[in-house]
C-alpha cells in the first residue's frame, strides 16, 4: 500500500556549496516536496576550492554564511552551523607533520575564535561539525581533534549555542567519552547533537539523553522506530559535491523514504512527526510549520 506523505519535512544535517547545486536550488527543491527546515553545516575549505590553513577555514565560514542566507530567501527556515570537520583537522596534521601539532592547534584556536565572533554577531547559529575521525588515522590527529572538540564545547557553553558531533560508531565508549567532555565543558546535553548515528549507536545516545540525527533511509528509520528511539531528527547529510552527485542522499529524497516507512503499516506517523517537527522545534527554538 502506498502512502502520500502529509507530514512537514525537515533535514537535520546537510551541506550546500556553490560548486554543486548551491543553496538556492537545494532549498527550493526541498521546499517543493514539503520541506520547512534545514540545518546547514559548513564543508571543509577544500570542498569550496580554498587552500589549507586558517585563511581557507575563514573563507569557508564566510561563504557558508552567504549560502545559508540564500537558502532562507527560498522560504526555508535555516539553522546555520559552521565548524572544522575532523577529516580536515586530520589533513592539517598530516601537512604540518605529526611532531608539529602546535601549528595545527594554533590554526584551530584562531579559527574557533573567529567562529565565536560569528555566533556572537548572530551570523552563525551554532557549531558543526566537530569530533573524531571514524577511520584509522594518526594518533596525533585524534588528540588534536579531541582538543578542538573540547574548545568547541566551551564556545557552545559561552555562547549558549549548539553543536553537531561527527564521531566513530563505537557504542558505549563513543557516547561515554563524549559525555565526559560535555560534563567537563559544562554544556547542557540539549545543546549536543550526535550526527549520522547508526542503529547500533542510537540506543546508547538515547540512554544518555542526547539528541541525534539519523540518515533518512527507510531501513535505518524503521530500525530506530522499532527500538523506541524518541530523541532523533532526520538528516540527508547531502554534501553537494558535483563529483559525487546525490551523496549521501538528496534532501528531497527524505520524503520518499518516510513514505516507505509509513507504507509499512507500523503506525509510526506520530513518532515521525516528532522526528520531523517536534524535536526540531525543541532543539532549535524555531516556530513549527
């Protein structure tokens, strides 16, 4: 049995770039299928064609702010988040050399201070994404990313803003270690979002009372609904890269996947409304559609 979706759609974590479709096209197409809200997260500088280093990071922040504005003008409510992706920190460590982490930490600190000013000026709504690589890498890279994450959490605390986390999917060890850093930085749990959470990790995130975003695929959504996860939002993690069209998924394809879940007859409309509307309103303080 097919179901025609009547629920408003949100995308809890996506990227846009003028090198790809760009914010205007993405927001317009998403709104065209019932989209009302997007959390747009900055990409690493190399995705925009900027060089490695502090200047490239700052340019990426500024370009992202412009893209967020373009999306808003298409009638979509937008949370504009900027940060230093763990893979980019990893790249900086490899360029500088594992023995010169001081250089990388200086770049990270100066970029974070610039980001703090963007938040205080009201140009950016929060931080994202920060965290740890989910692949094998240099131990020095992991440590620098941990320091960057802790400093980003401190900025969250000082500016009363939220953060999207990019982490490995290590179950209890992942969530417990992040929880320790969150407590150390004295950040409210409702300001921390675990992004691109697997079915395996979702229950642990829920048990620790954090919010999470889950890729909007039918199988993943069905799995977390079946185990009773309530603290979730739905994301596309679209990267808007012309070399990888449709990766990770198009925001407007969330509609098709949610319709598949509803067609399965599990009675999940109320839970999906919570994911797509209620949790967005709760987390970002926006008015519902």
